[in-house]
C-alpha cells in the first residue's frame, strides 16, 4: 500500500459515524488525518494546523460547509476541498466552481467507493494549481 503520510486531511462532518469510517480508511492508506464535527472546530483546526485537503459536509450546524470552504479558501489559499453530501441532487454553486471545484470533488454519503476518494485527495494534494480562483 502507498504511504500518503505527507498528505494532511481534515474531515468535517457533524455525524460521528459518517466521519469516522472515512477517517479510519484514510489512515489505513497512510494519510495524516484529523476530524471534527462543526465549522467552528474546523476553523480552529485550520488556524492551528496546515491541511492539504479538507473533506467538508455541506449541512453543518451554524455556518454551512459551502460557506466554510469559501471563507477558508480566502485565508488558506493552498488548502484544497472535497465535499460530501447526503443530497443526491446537489450541484456545485458558481462560487465553488470559480475557486476551481469540479463535480469529481463531490462525494455522496455514505461514500462507498473509497478508492475514488483516495484518488481525489491524492490528486488535489499533488496538484497545487487545482482549485485556485480563476482571475
């Protein structure tokens, strides 16, 4: 198995069972992971740590996941994002598209094909120009 220990991942979801499984599987792949259950916790972790990729749930108490991504993108421009959502009809907003997010960065819960998630995280971390705001 590959060692991705140099890739730091934050998983943000308010449901422990939903965030715990992907975190454990990402750790099995060797990713350096942290998890939290709110946008406030996520922000604190982002300020205190450096992450390559943040997997963010859209429906969070308080500030939405999309709002968190937009704020974090301004403060931490080198961080990249994937989304996980329970909504089967979710489409990326224009604002998220403008910062470079694409449909392949969106995963529907529960994530069943973890190899696609691993591939997405690796590609986002390996390609620093992905998800940069379009001038």
